[in-house]
């Protein structure tokens, strides 16, 4: 037997996190809209269009026997071709196009396989202990932006609101987005198929895995930022006994108590949440 629980919860709309599961796989995606005011799709946002379209492409291939790396690569090609067909999209620079991050887990037969690209993550609770596999993505670059926000506030003689200071780091965000899927930047799910070669992947015996969580970076803050749990094992066990809703409620309580990101410096006051919890029995 197996129990699967999943949630997507919006931060400021639109919600660009996406989750899909069936009895043998889970897809968790975190979309990023291009850093301009223009949009090119008929979805609520281009980031939303990207994750929904990419998920459909992956779902169509998830059972074809190929590795997750091959499946995601083919799916990125298909999504990129669709986006290029949209009016004006072929002229866009990298930072203007939608992209995303993802964690994909598939369990079939005696093997469990995962694929992580960008700053989504997977934590496995196994017979040998807890294995956190945290996606890389633009973490270092995001930390530089947070450091800059803190420096601006420290240098100001008057209180500076989050909205004001965020506008003053837009140039950094655009610069960093242009480094997406470049050797001197970071690797994620964009419209560059060869980026899949930089994904974190592995296969482990399914019988060793007792439970797992796969999530976007909006859920991750429970451990490294808010210190609600000492470690990832504590979070997994809490979810196992209390469910995802209570964990999410706790996370939102911290965010609501610190809307200006002063007590807990971070890039966003509140982010979208996408998370899957799978418990295997025997």
C-alpha cells in the first residue's frame, strides 16, 4: 500500500507552482515568469503556462521506459518549440522567457529514480537514514540579492519598505536571470535542453525508501530559514504524523509575522508552495 498527499498553495497570485502525481510518479515544478511586463501566452502568467505545458509533456513520456533525464530533455524541446510559435516570442532575450525548476520522482519495479534541476528538492527517508537532495539553482545568486537588500536597509537613514528595496535590486535579478543555463551561472529548467546534463539524478532500491517529500523552494524555508525543525528528518516525521496542511500553516505563520523580511531575510515575503509527500508501506 502507499499514501500520497500533495498540495499547491499560492503566495501572491498567480500561483506558478505545479504538482502532479499518480501511483508511480510525482512531478513538482516551480515556474518563473520573464522579468518584463510583457506576456506571450494565454495563461494567467507565462510562468504558469510553462509549468503546466512542461508537466503535460513529461506525463506523456513518464512511462516510456527511458531515463528521467531523457524524458525531461525531450519535454523541454517540445515546450520550447511551442513557445517559439507564439507571436513575438522568437525575439526575446533569455530573461524575458518563462523558465522553472523541478523535482521529478518515479518508482517502478524495484527502483526509485529522481531528477532535480533548479532549486526544487527531494528528501528521502530510507532504512539507512534521511537523505536530503537539495536542488542547486541560483541559490548563491539569490543570496547575493538578499545581502544587497540588507545592505540597502543598513545604509538608509530612514526605514525602507520591502517593496521599495525590491525595486532597487531588479537590475541584479535581471543580470542573474541572464546567467541561466550558462557555465558561469546556474542550471535549471529553461528552454535549453542540454541543461538536463547538469541535473542531480540517482536510482536507489525502492524497498529501502520508507517515505519522501518533493517540494519547491517556497516550502523549503521551514528548515534552513525559519528553523522550525532541527533537520530534514524532523520535518519528514512531522508531516508523516500531522500532514502537509499543518506544516504549511506553520510556514505561513512565520511569513505573516515578518511581512517585511526583516527578522528572516529572504527574497520574497511569501512564495508559492508545491509539495508532495509519499509514504510507502512495506
